[in-house]
C-alpha cells in the first residue's frame, strides 16, 4: 500500500496522518492504553471535596445507546468513563442525530449549562449532522451558524466557571477507490472547529486526524471491525443487519475513547489527573 508522508494540514482541514499514524499503530494493536502509574502533571490541582464533573455534548458517535434490547452500537462517550478513576464523573448528554442547532433548539444545551459548576469540564463534538443540508431542523452553515453556535457554547461554559474543550468530528469509514486512504466527508466543518478553538483559546481534541489514522491502520477490511458490519438475523432490533461506516461497535467506540484520553494527556489538561492509573479490563459484554 502506498504511504503518504506529508505532515501538512490540507485545505479541507484533513491532517495527513504520517505522525498520527505512528502514534495510532500502537493503539490499534492493543486492546487498551496502559497509563504509567504515578505519572505526575505539574499544573494539576487536587480534586475538591465536591468533585467536578466532565460533561459531554454531541451526536450519535459520542452518545450512550438504549439497551432495553441487545444493541451492538456504542458511542465513544459511553465507554470513556472506563478510563477514569471514578466513572461517575463523566456525564454524557450526547444524543443520536443532533447538530449544534437541534441540540440548542430542543433545550438540551440549556439543560447541560444549568448543571455546570465551577471547575467542571465540557467536551463538545458536533459536525456530522450540522452538514445535513436537506434537513432544516439540523443544518447549519459551517462558517455561519455552526461557528456561531460553537462560540456560544464556549461562552456559556466559561460564564459558569467551567472549562470548554472542542473536539473535531470523528472520521467516517469511506475509503478511496485505490484503497490507500480515507476520503474526508466533513468538508469545512472540521477546519471551522479548529479555527474556533484557536481563536477562543480552548483545548482541541484532534479526533478527526486520529480516527482517520486509526481507520487506515486497520485497513479496508480490518476497519469494518470498528463499525457495524453485522450479518442479518443476529439482532432482533435490526434483523436485516448492518452495513454502517459511521457508528461504532464496542471495539471501535473503546478505541476512540482511548484516543480522547490520549489527547487529554497530550494537552496536559487537568482532566488527566482524573484518569485511572492503568487501562480498564474489558467488561464481560465487550466485543472480542
């Protein structure tokens, strides 16, 4: 397979994953990160008596799924608590199918803000559904309402004495015809998130670049395991099966959660002090 060696960011905002690939190969080859016990972060203050919380806002790639009947789909925010010493500090507000617009219009953002306390953190990942031009309830122009909504989110979080973090949208599994790399599907939305984060001075989790590298490291066939490629007749909730290149299996969601944790560590966020000192064991229900 031909390897792309550039380290630049393209005009579409896609980080060519030469450096990211080197990092992600180790992650893709293992079942979980191993964190160095006792690792110190110099800028981290001890937790207060009333522990702050990490709130998550976003779409289906992040959301916790309904489990009344067996469901193979997971959001990476659903598995993120496994990497924290106290999983209860993570509060997932993400909902399937939401954009910045619909998350606001339905009052979901306002509810999240009402729960914030000084010292809390909020990771915000939108873009997949903001791009649905045919749906007026969700669509936002990337350089217009989308950017404005992200700026509002940042301002609202800061007003409550909490800390906003933006995340670029995770990649879809869309391979180029020659099978050498993924094709970007997010257009201007990813570079807009980067630009808003830079201008506002907020941390940015580079999940688009890292999940692109994750998919490419798994290869065309191997990357199906990250998503929902399931034969008919195995699940009552969808007897026809799945051929889904956007949403995650348990394995895929866990890999992306691990990438988010790695970004928290790379950025030396105080959140890193909340992490478990070693990788979590797969739960009994985890996909093998």
